[in-house]
C-alpha cells in the first residue's frame, strides 16, 4: 500500500504533465514569425504608352557692360519668347520660370596681371509644357525667332502627362509575375503559398529625350520631333508564407 504522502506526490506530478501538455497545444502558426518558412521573390511589370506632352526649357543669355544692361536685355528677350509661345497656342499656365542668373565676366589678364570685371552675363529660362504635339515644332520655331541669337533650348523630353493607368497596369503585372514565381518555388519545394507577409515596390518612368541630332537642327525653320514610346516599369519584392 502506498502511503498518503506517496499518493499525493504522484498526483501532483500528473498535474504538471497535464499542464505542460496543454501549454504545448495551440494553432499551427509558429510563435516566432521570424522563424516561419517563407519565400521571397521579385516580380517585374512593364507597360508602354505614347507621350502626350513635350516638356522643354526655353531660355536666353545676354551680356552687357553693366548689370542693368545685361538683366534688362534678358528680361526683354524672355518676355518676347513668352508672348510668342503663348500666341502659338501654349496656355500661359503651362509656362513657368525655372532660373534667373546674373554673373560677372572677367577679362583675361596679361602675365603678372589680375583679372578684372569686363561685363555682366544674365540668363533667364522657362519650362514650357506643350500638350498639343501638333504645335510643338512651331512653338520651338517661334521661340527661336523671338529670342534670336540669345535663345537657348535644353532639356527637351516627351512625357505622359497622366500615366496613372499605365502605373496600375504595370503594378498588376509586377505582382502577378511575383506570384507566379513564388508558386513555382513553392511547388518545387513541396509546399503551398500562404498569406503575403511583406510587399516592397519600386517604379520608374522613362522620359523620351530628343536626340543630339534633333537638337542640332533646332536653329532651322522646321524642328523635327518624334514622340516615340514611354515605358513605365515596376519591380515588386513580395514575401509569402509557405504552408
């Protein structure tokens, strides 16, 4: 016969085992998410669209023997270009001042001498968005005529003014590509995809730059412009749980 103390000790030990067993029961999810089996893949999506806007910087550069002469000449020339562009069909709200500068010019000193201010140089530039591409060539032509030899043209690029639809399509393609890749890896490892754990995306929109050959012809009466295609691309990194 077991003594009462012996029976009590056995009963207590059984309770400890039962409690430990209950503590080990629960859902199948790992207690530490960092230890979950998972697969991380990168998906890519890319769509093309036809640009609908020509974005260009139009500017002037003038010189003068004093500050007033240089800056006044720049102001007159840029005002003439602005009016010419507006008269050619560009809304005034599509024209924005980008940069105004004024700096001294220095003479080349003789050996042993020092440089001295020989005059002043002023610049003024505008960013112009031309949304009617049928007028783009004429807009650049009248700008050159209005500004004369002081005219400067730079940063000519075709863009898509509203690329929201392209972005949506590119994002969908990128996620589908990521899911297809993840499904393949899950199948190869004998698993199935679970829930998405993390998503990280990057995007890029490519402006269509006008070539150097086209820029070199901008002083002629007809400016050749071809919009080409613009590409919007997404890369998305997605992490799935494996089950």
